[in-house]
């Protein structure tokens, strides 16, 4: 298996033709409608996503949008399984996603620890599916928080595999 090159945000933006003038509109849902080939037009809901990239493995902990952010750390599948994810969980949060079963958990732990140390998020929430391997994301987040020395609560938002909202609970108290 070939390892991917380190993510280079500036190179990616250049290859996509993004400029400082148009990147904000893309990141903030700059497309507000879609026209089908038959001429029918569909108005799109405004996007709640405020950051890019969202994949934890690709995020540079030095990104300015992480400073003091309200973080939502979500298992990849959560947004697909829980249909109200974008309406109920995403607004007002910086989104970081990863899969604790298929992703590099050591990398996630290092990235989260650095983000917590460097950027002092104002709040931390973890959303995951209520299955053992998915719940590991909350444990990784708690380990990173402890390693960083930052004192914050972690709010755990659990969704059933069938997509039903289950519960919100605190997994780490402020110290």
C-alpha cells in the first residue's frame, strides 16, 4: 500500500482553481441552486460547514479556524446514519471527522493532542454510532485531552446504528 503525500492545502486550492476571492464562497456553501438538464431549478439549503478540510488526517493544527473553536469530532458514518446531523449537530461547530476502525488512530491521537494544546477549543463534542469500535473515537479524544493538559468537558453524542438519536452525555469533567 502506498502512503499518501502530506496534504498541501495551498496546492489543492491551486489545482481546483480556488483563489482567496472565491474560496470563502465554496467553503460556506457558495452554490445556492442547481439546474437540471431539463431546466428544472432546485434551491439548495445553506451549508452549515465552516471549515475545510474536515478529515482529521488532513487538518493542519495551525489552521486559524481552529483557534478557540467549538469542535465537533465525528465518526465518518455519523453524518450518513443520522439524517439530522447537518441541522442539529453541525451548526456553529468546526467539524473534524475520522473513522476509528479504518483510520490511523495514532495519527488521530497526535493531531487531536496538538489541536487541543495549540488552539484551546472552547468546547468539544464527539458524535459516534453506538457500536464498540466507533465509540473508540471518544476514548481517543479523552486521551488527547489528557495528554494536552487542557481542561474541558467532552460531550458524547451517540446515535444508534439505525440512525436514531440516542443520548448526549459528558465523558470527561472539567478539572
